[in-house]
């Protein structure tokens, strides 16, 4: 691939030099404090790590955001700091844009559009979006990847291992091996915009009958592995709407639309959108939701989805054997009684909004965070019991549940989540899901 995008030794060395000093210095200081028996300031260390990662931008910052939403992946002090990171990288200028577009669409690429805005409309950790208009007059969004991202991702994932190793040495309650493996695979997938185009096609299929959720369409003839051109869908930022203090009725409508955007694909097709933050949605005037950014998608085996429903039923009826079977379906192994009790405490929190047949806030005991206090207690118990290794499949679904819960918390939606959930799973059948999933993946061009 032209344009300096190969996973090159030179690119990796450059990124190692950029990342290594900050991360290495941080790890060395924390290790030194432990080795010499000094009582380090965890809040100060966490703040320092946020500053280091925030200065780097790119994938490692995106990974840090992900980690802040996975319970127990990092200590609470670190999670609070990393949650503050914003995925707003500096825009790349016109010379880069022109070179990249020439590489992707050829010399004279501008003739393929009626117009193309030189300034990016939005920039994030892996690429930036430009507004354009097609020759037929249709509004478009052109997502353009930053240069040399293969090398950057490879280098950043190696540095992430250093962060995990440092934490694992001093806080062994959670083994992050599978967390790192899962994040690595998902992040590498995000670099392939041709794969994202197939993910987008999949979501259009899955949400075709949901009037409250809208997904852009891919313009295939103007898309490549590092350029994704889609139809532009108009909507307002959810953050802006929340800041205007909307009516409870509007908050509830938006909450229901968000629920459908996430959980109809999961319970009907075994698929989740793995990047839960407010920036990936906009709202339409009728409070329907536009869903955007399809790089981080996770497809689950139908049995895993059944396990999620089985655990709900186990908690509802007190069926301990069914709960254990659900955890084992998810991929947990060697579960002892005390570990099961701790996992049940965490599950009881996650499933709590679904248990009560009444309108309620997603979290009624903590007005500012979702799940952190419970996670801290679970972390302490697992540490005392000798630790547990979360299976890979659990990483993304747990992150989605907690991340979306945080969005619902920020939105302040007061909804009967119990009925929404039951309406969504009422026709669940594992064999039917497998059939629908296979047909949808095949039609979207994704591997079965």
C-alpha cells in the first residue's frame, strides 16, 4: 500500500521512541516505589498516566478509554483518570488529505465529487471525517485514516502489555491476558475500513425494521481499505441535547432508541457495537438515533447469547446451577463457590435495572458513576480469593453493558427496562438466532 501505511520497522521504532519514554518512565517509577517499599500516591500516578496518554493521542489513548469502561481492568484511580481522555486528535492538514485521497482514489480524485470540504468535520484517534457532496447531489461523509497507523497500533499494543504487566505485578486479582488479546484483535480490525464497510452493511440489515435507529449507507465506489465514504446522516450531538436539560419525556424516548440500537442486534443476531460513548450517536428531531462508527463490532456464538439470558433467569429465580452454567458458557473455568458468589454480586448489579417491572433510572444509588463502587468491592474479593481470568468473549459484552449504562446514566432516562428487555427476548430461540446470524453475515460479506 502506498502512502507509508505498511507496518514498517521504521514506523514502529518511531512510535516506540514516542511512547516508550512516557510509559516506561511511569512504569519504572511505580515499580521503584513498590520495590523500595515506598507508599506511592495512586491518584498522582493515575493522573500522570492520563497526561502521558493524552499527549500521545492515537490508538493507545483509545485503548485507555476502553480500559476505563471495563470493570477491574485497571485500579479505580486509573479508570477515573483515563475516562477523562477525549478522542479528539489534531486534524491533519490539506496536503495530507490530498495525498491520501490521491493514493486511495487516484489522480484527479476531486472530479469524483461535486464538492469536498478541505477542513475535517470531525477528528478522532484513528482518522478524520470530511463532508462532501456526490455527483448526484447526495451529502457524504468521507472517513480518512491517518498515515502509518499499522505501525502505530503495533507499537502501542506492545506498550499496553507493559502497562498491564506493571498492574498485574502489584494487583493480581484480575489476569488481563485475554483483555489484551481481545482489545488487540478489535483494534486491528478497526484499521480495515473495508471490514468496517461490511460491518455497516450488517447493521443496516439487522436494524432494517427499527424506525427509531438509523444507519448510514456505504458508497462502495468511493471507499477503500483506508477511506470509507458513507451517506451523511443529520443529527444533533447527544451531549448538546443533555446540556440543554431536556424534558424527562425526551430523555426517555432517546433512552429507548439507544436500547434498541444496542440490544436488538445482540439478542436477534448475536452482535454488539463495541464502542459505547456519546460521540457515536446523534439524535434526530423525532428522537430517533443515528448510530455511527462501526469499526469495533463483536459477533458472539448463539450459545453465548443464551448464557446472558440464562444468567438473568438464574438471578431472577435464585437458580445457582443455571448461573454457574451461564458463566461456563461465557468461558469462565475452574469456578469455586466463593468466586461464583462474587461474580453473582457483580451480575446482580448489571442486571438490576431489568429485574423491576417499573420505570426507573439505570442506576438509582449513585448519581455520578455507573458500576465503579461495585467493581471496587468485587476486585477486592477476587484478590482475596486468588484471582480470575475473564474470558475474551466477556470483555466486550461487559464493556458494552457498562459503557451503555454510563450513557443512560448521563442521559437520565427513566424507563421500564424490564419490559424493554422482555419484549426484545420474548421470541429468543438459539437455533433461530444461529440461522439469522449466518444469513446476515453472509449477505454483509463477513466471515461466518
